[in-house]
C-alpha cells in the first residue's frame, strides 16, 4: 500500500471516490492534507488526509472509499499537530479522522 504526501499532490488535481464519482478538485496542498472547497458534494470545505488516497495517476486522485463514506467523514478542520501539542481534544479529533499521529508510539512506523 502506497503512502502519499504533499509532494505527490498538486493544486487543480481532480479527486474521485473508489466508486469513480468526482468529489471535487484540490484547491490547496498542506503538509498533512489537501483542501477541497465546498460545493454540490460537501456543504463546507473539507481537508482530506493523505491516508485517504488509494492512488494518483495522470493528475487524478483516487480515494480509498466510496462517495457515501466520503460524505460521512467530518474533515472540516485541518489537522495541525504542531500548533496544538497540549490540546488533547484536538489530538483526539485528528486521531478519530484517520490522520497519522506523529506522537502515536504504537504506530510510529507509519509515514
């Protein structure tokens, strides 16, 4: 299983779910996630973590989940470990949204 990061993602790339439905396009690239603006799919902006990417090919990002599951995710807040090291509520939020936790010693081998 490939591990993707910001170096593989570019603004403007189109994002598709595993059932080949277009979710939107990347409007900003962060170290830990990519931003998709609100639109006909999402009622608010969403920060999709790179752990949700199954593949990237020819400018197309394929997620590892179908549209129904992607709609249920609550990725409305960008994970940002560096700025909230002492905030346990934010750490639980990030961990609960499939975002790699650099402070999780049990899974320290993940990138």
